[in-house]
């Protein structure tokens, strides 16, 4: 029990540190002596979170937004549960700088950990206020009252509703976070698979996305980017473009070129014509792709060391030392729908509709780029068709604002083209990992030293200096991008999950932080955890082989956390794992495990693969997953996240890498950047371990790293060939087999 309590306390502390890091630079830490849970710390007013509506509904305001992860539905469940109202009464307003609390970014699998926690305590406070008010009117005590779907009843049968009390119930106060919260054994909404709020429009072809928006009088815009990062615009003649059918305005500001037209196909035609008339100069400014990891290591770096265990036992009594290096390439978000935004100017102010993951940070960068005050910019979140991480959503928002400024009063929708998305989005960084370890005579790890080389994993808007939006860099008076920053642990960036969770007497981790970025990079789902878990869990299989041990048993002998051991056991049993099972030369199985961010969701994945030895093609047949995300809010939503993470990671691990030459990005379409197709999606089985009363643990990104490692370990088991460089492409696999 003490181990669980200490881990729970660590999770709470880590969540507070993550919130402080992500929000404090932008909105300032509250000065109150008493810290409040989750996002409440920086959004302390109760009326910023909840409104009781006289017509019998509850409006809930959240800074966390819907990215396809089901978060808004789960947050609505939390509010309904704590308020004790029917789920159907909840109205959600998410991510609007004019209406919602500032919760920074919807990222890092923190929607439940920090956003859900904040809403839980805010709802409990609101219920307490309503009960106290009802108690005075009913001449009884709040403790004697019961609530059912917003109706409060006294022991004598007298009753009144939240809706009748709402005009007198004042929420214009700070959340106390001291009101009693509901006991898990009384939950009737949490831990139920309530259908997601965001699915119906997507399923029926309704207006689900910003790409679907149609406003009165709306115009359509397109931008023409330079052909490469450093290309200079030599000349362009806009006059013929302005005479094309439907063109309302053309914009040139430095290297920024754009067109506004009455119809979308007219804007596309004008962009195509503009591309033929613009003359650029290019130079070889990119490193050679084949030497990218060596090049990155050659750049100046800053070592950041974390010791998670005493180092006195380094190598003591060891009988064998083992080393290995691993790499991960640049990888794209590859959003199915290219980024899009709508902007409209009126009376010197601009409103932007965007699928950004951070409406408030984006507002700040837009204000800087447009030379406006924050109060002159409103950003409203509208869902976009697919993205976990920092893709082009924020960039296209500035594109739309710049083009809309040229046609004051009329809204302009700017949709990126496929080549815009692939060539200009910020990628997940290329990374290198190296591990040295020693085994003692009993087959246990006696020493462990881990190193990782990486750029930053966040160049999102909202940094202290600079503007992290492409168009701002291309203006005649260009703005500089923000200085790259290290994301400190416990959240971590390049070093996320780089500290192995296994029990080792000597354990060191060093992140070599590389500030210079030859290729544009930022946050991609899991940040550094995908590569670090791939490396660590691949290496654990290599150590197990050296120790003559079964991979599952070897992990268990180095774990004392009962929750970690439980998910490993559950995944192995679900997959029918048999110690010492022989491979066929074509089929094999492997396991991967992680405690995401070392304080969030526990996930273990067993992958079963088939390898075509003639072509080198790898097919994942089945993935069996077990997960512990603490108290489950929506079981089906949690499964969605784990299943989606497994499928996306399978695509990354087998196929995805950004290609480039010395001048430009070459990955510009689905042919030059192939992803997993429906025909290749593995069978996925997910087992959930519920922990009623335990804190919610972020799960949206937790399955990606274990899946990569499980696939790599399965390929090694099937073929005897250990591949340490991602992706496991047919060419790479065939070369390893030869």
C-alpha cells in the first residue's frame, strides 16, 4: 500500500509541475498560498468553469479541446457525475479565448490528469454551493439533502432544483477544492462507455471540422510557400493573377504569397498560376539524409543528466557488459485532412477559428505577428481532421489572418494543400539513443547508462521570445522563431521515458540537447517517449537473451511496482505468451512495456508479426495490449486511444520517415510518405485494468512506444535479426536478413 501511495503522490506532484511549466510562462502563477488541483491553480474562479442555466442545463467551460481523443466527452462525464445531473444536461464549450479558462495546450495526455481533475473539484464546489443554498431555504442541513438529476430533496420530501436556485447561486468566487467529491462506489456516469459527443457529425458527414465551415460571405484563400526553407523570392508578377476569374485579392509581403477568391477552385487555380510565375533562388542548406544522425551529433549540444538511482554499484560483480545504439528518423504528423483555418476582421480586431491545440498560446503569437493586443484577437477552437501534436494548425491560422486582412469584413478560409502540409509542418525530431549495461552473474542488470541525442520537442506558439508561425518568418519585416527550449522532467521532451523504470542499482540518463534544428521540428505524439521506449525495451530483450532468460520473466525480475507487473502479466496472458516458444523463421512475437512519462498510464503490448524473408516486408498480425490508466472515465474512449496509438505506432515503426535532399523536403504526398493502409491494420485486443479511486493517468500517447518495441522484438524473435534503426522498412529488414 505504501508503494501505491508514494506513486500516487508522485503523480500528483508531477502533474502540478507539468501544469506549472506549460501555463506559468503565459498566464502567470496565481499568488495564493494554497495550491489548487490541476488547471485550477491558474484558473481559480468557479464561474470560469461552470454555469447553471435556468432552462435546466449546465454549461461547462474547458480549455482542453477535442482532437479525436474523446476528451470532451469524458470531461462532460466528470462534470455530470460530480454535479449529479444527467449527462444529457451538459453543454460543453471548449477552447475559446473569449469564454473558456486558459489550460495551455491539449497535449501530453493531460486532459484527464489536469483538466479532468480541475473540473472534478470545480463541480464538487458548485454542488456544495447549491446544497448550502437549498438547505437554508428548506430549513435543514446540507448533509441531509440528496440530489438526483439536479433535483435536491430534503428528508421531509420537500424539493427544489438547481435551475430554480441558479439566479441566487453565486459562482463568482474562487474554487475552494475542499468540497467533498463523490465516492467511486457511487459513480453512475464515470466508468461507463457513454457515446462520444464528437462522433455523430463525423459518422454522418455533418459539419464536424473547421474544413467544413461555411460562414456568410466567406471567401477562400491559398498560400504559395517557397520551394524550400531558405529559398529567396527573386520576382513575381501578381497583375495577371489579379485578373483571373474570381480572384478578390492577392497578397505579397516579403516571401509570403497568398490569394483570396470567391470560390475554392478559383483560389487553387490562382495558386497554380502563381507558382509558375514566382521565381526563387535555392541553395543546398540541409544535411545529407543518410548521415543525419551523425550530423546532429556533430552539432553543439548541452548535456542534461538525471540520476534516478545511486551509482555506487556501477558494474560491481558484473560478468558481461553489453552496448547498443538505436535511431529514429524525422516523422510527419501526416494528418489526413491538411491544416485549415478561418479568419475574419472587423473594426480592427480579428477572430480566428482553428484546430490548434492551444487557443491562448496561439492568440499570443497571432497578436505579436499582427502587431495587435491580445484583446484584439479571439481564437475559437474547431475540430480538425486528425492530429496528435503540433502540425500546421497554428501556421495556417496566421495565413488566414493575413489574407483576411486584405478583404476586411469578409471571412476567409485557408486550406493548406497536401504539399504545404508535408513540406512545412514541424516533424517529430530525429533521435539517437545509446545504452551501456552490465549483467551480474545471476542474470540481473548491475549497471545502466543511457544517452539520447535530440533537438527540442516543442516549437509551439506561446514561447517567451520570438513567434513560432511560418508566415511571420517570411514577411518583409520577418520575425524570428522562438529560441528552442528544453522541456524539463517529469514531462520531458527528448528525454521523456528515457529514465528506465526497471530496478537497477546503478542507473544514469543523459540527454544531449541540440539547440540547432536543420529540419523544422516540434511535438509529435509521445515526444521522445516513442524512441526512448523503443530503445530501452529493445535493449531489455537483448539483455534477456544475454542472460538466457525469457523476455517477460526478465522484465518482471527487475520490477517491484505491482501495477507495472500486473499489466505485463495481463498482456502476456492475453497473447498466450509461452516462455521459450520457438520462432518459425517467418513468425514471431515480442513484448514492449512502459509507464508513460514514468508517472502516467501503464501499458504493455505483445505483437505477433509475420516477415516475408524474400521481400523484407513485415506484417503485424495482432497486438494484445493491457493498460492501467487509474480510474477509468469512459472505457470505450480509453480503448479508442490505445487502439489508435497502436495503429499509428505500427505505421511509424514499419513505414514512416521524412525524406529530403540537400535543398528541400522530398516527402510531399502519400507516395513519397506512405502510411499504413486499412488492409495492413493488425487485429488489436485491449484489456483495461480499472483502479477505482486512483488518479486519472494520461493514456492518449501511452501505447506508441511499447508497440514499436514489441514489433521490433517480434521481428528479432521471428528472424534472429536485431534491427535497431527505425523504420523497419522492407529494405532495412532484407538487408539485416542477408
